[in-house]
C-alpha cells in the first residue's frame, strides 16, 4: 500500500510517500480502507522529534484520525462489518497517512452520515480533545462561564460548539477575522487577542480551556473565580497559582473513547456541530499540509484525501 512515513526526525522534508506493508489485523482490531486523514499539530511535533510523550518507532506512519470503510474485522470485534463507514482516533503506533490503517475497536465509531469522509476525518482527535477538556477534566456545567483560548483552531472550534450545546456562556479569544465565524458557532463573546487584553473583559470564569499555553495561560489566572478550573492541552498550570486562588489546574492528553465519538457523531447528524475544514490536499502533498498547519493560521482542520 501507499503510505507517508518518516525514517528520521526533522522538518517536513522527511515525509516520504512510499510503498509500505499493509498492516496486519489482530483480535480486537478493525482494518480500515482510509478515504481521508486529518493533520494535527501533534503530527508535526512527532515528525520534528520534539514530542517526547510517546514511544515512536521508525519508520513511522503519522496521522491520528481517519475516516473510511471497514475492510475487515478481527476476532472479538462486535458492531462492525466490512463495508461499514467509520471514523477513528488512532493510537501512535497505527498511523493514518496511508491507504489502510488499523484501529482498536474502542477507537472506532460509525461515521456521521451528514458529512463526507473529509469532514468526518477532521473530527476524532480534535473533537475528543475538546470534549474531554471541557467535560471530563473541566467538569463544565450548564450556566457556567468558560473562556476558550485558541478558539478558531481545530480543537477550539469544537470546544465553542460543545460548550454552547451544554448551556454554558462561551467567551472565546481569537483574531479579529475569526470573530464572525465564532459567533456563528455559538460564542457569546469574542475577544481579539491582538488588540485587547482578555483579562480586561473576562470576569468570574468557571473554566479556562487553554489551547495556547505560555503567557496566555499565566495571565488566565486573573479571570478565574475561586474554585474555578484551568485545563490545558499544552503545559501544567502553576500549582502555586492554583493554591493561591483556591482553583484547580490540570494538563491532559486526550484518549480515544468510542462512546464519545458516537455521541459527537450524533450531534453532527443533528446539525448541532459544524466541522470546519480549511484545506484539503491529496496524500502525496502531506509535506504541504504540514507546512500549512505549522506555519500559517488555520481555521478548523487540514485534511489529506486518500485514493
């Protein structure tokens, strides 16, 4: 099969389209004929060698989420059969930039029928990250106030919609050009981080979802109410600041959960969630996809199509 792999860590030039062995199917797994695979920041972090949280064995196929058709199922797999349309959140060992990918049964769910393969592939990692950040770790409740940093990106645009669907008041930080789009997705207030200090406008926030890190995270303590939560995908919030403000701070990595993928799929089919895809490229242009995501401002997701 054709796959985009890396044989060494480095810039986007290490991405190589080549012939690779078709993955072997084992018990508890699903073999997917990939139709589309999305590109995430973790992909270029792995490619560069800067991501140290997973044991990456070279050569490696990148790509954490895919949409496609079930080719075959292994033993002890229930609920899927060849020909089913699915989408999946893959483990680090089973990359999606390929004609075929292996997913564990708990990583797979039926593809939302309301969207095509490209838009379905743009969902799993980013949407699961947003969901778990808001609800599993952030414990967001109806009527609470949430501040979402990096709201126009892949994770952020889902977080805005999930939080609004939960009945929260949603405050988003983003560039001015993204304000209209975020309001359409459900943000109650959008703060242009280029021209305004968010802490001058946001007050008494129950949850900060930090998708930016650095100085933005450090400044966010000022907007949390006592007992509030700060949840980050990037770096551990200061324990000292948390204690001083009687708040909680947590960093997390998302985990594949099929039941959450199913719930998100139902929301997409009910027209409660919009999937934003900024750019679509064929598999052989994975280098361009990485360069786009790494160096440009992207609304939503970049997706690779697979013939």
